[in-house]
C-alpha cells in the first residue's frame, strides 16, 4: 500500500479528517485521534487495543508489525504500509473508528458498529 491508499481508506470513514498530533500530520475522527503516518519509516501508528495483542501481531509477522521504545508502554503497533494487507488494515481502522467515534456519529452509521 501507499500513503495515498491508506489516506483514502481513512478519509472514507465517517467524520474523518486530517489533523496534527505532536506537530506531525495525523487523521482524526470528529476531532479525536485515530492514527498517524510516521514519515521516518512509512509506518502507521495504530492502537490495537491491548499490549498483548500488539505483541502477538509483532511476533506473528515482524515484516509488517514493529515497535519503537516510544510506543512500548502503549497498545500501539507500527504497521509498515508497504507490507500490510489492505483488507486487514481496513478492518482494523474500522475497529479503531468504533472506539473513537462519538455516539452520534456511531448512531448515524450503524453499518460500522
């Protein structure tokens, strides 16, 4: 995948828009942080729910999933966008959308909840 393809998936989500986090470009859902692309390694930083799940993903496929010390204490995994399966990433972004979207947005889009 390319950064443009990732952005197209994200911007197709209801309430999605561009923003910044810690002076870096990111994407938000109704103003809440969704994810960001790390320009230094073309990886998407994404909260996958738990540290155990993050560690399992890294162990399962280190060519796609990795980590830096900055994210070690958090449930974020770094995803190499050039290597990730687009269907998996789309599903994962929809799962994250469900966690950050406000109730009114979820109610307006029951097909995603």
